[in-house]
C-alpha cells in the first residue's frame, strides 16, 4: 500500500508567505501579490486614470483582477473590456459599451465617433467631462496595446482629464511607447 502523501508547504520570499498544496485534491489557485504591487494598486481610487504596463505574461490582468476581487467596495461598479485584436470599429464599440450602464447617451455619442482620429479626441474629452457619476465606478480596458491606432498615448491623456472624482479608468497594456 502506497504511503499517504503529506501536504507540501512552500515558503516564498522574505515575507514568509505560505502556500499549502494538498496532493490529490483540486488545487484552487491562490494568487499572491507582492506588497509593493498591492500598495501601488491600492492607489487606483485616488486617480482618474491608472496605466498598468509590463511585457506579456507578467500578470498584469491577474493582479488587477485580484485587486478588485479583494478591494472593490460593495457599492462600486466595475466594467471590464478586453481588446482581442478585432477590427478597429469593434474594439471601439466594445470600449464605448462600457459606458452604457453609466450613461447611455455618452455611450451612443462615443460610438458615433466611430474610431480614434486626432479630431475625435476633442469630442471624447467633452463627452467624458460631461459624465455625471455619483458612485465609485471603475472602467478597465485590458490589452490596450491591441487597439489599432497611432494616437493611443493621446487617448490616454484625454481619458485622464475627465474630471469626475468617482470615475477611475484602468488601462492594462504592454509597452507601446508610453511616455512617462
């Protein structure tokens, strides 16, 4: 008869975080975020826009998702769109749809712009500034680098100037030449 497997305890890093793996049982993955990363993500509610940047596979999406699982206030709203290398119109429509539950008129106006041009940035800025939000609202745009536009940096700048203290936009992206 084979010997019983014992739980394996692994210690990670200086903070002595432990993960217990039970052999032969379903392994529900527990995600560990470094304290420094948790502290950075905890700043999201204090800024109109947060950009999370790193190369592919570094856990950007997982970190933001886990942060919101643990820290999203009960009365807050969270909307999430993941770009999937679709055509430009479909990607823009997906982003605009994030605003539908917040303000359907704003979503409609943004969609009518079709896609990003230097001229459309003025309208995007105006529509976002006109939003009236009284409840903490988080909008996440994941894989932002997949949007097909030459003015993504400009769009980030425009989105950061919406002026509503209850609206927080989070952009998750690989580096595409973002200026610091």
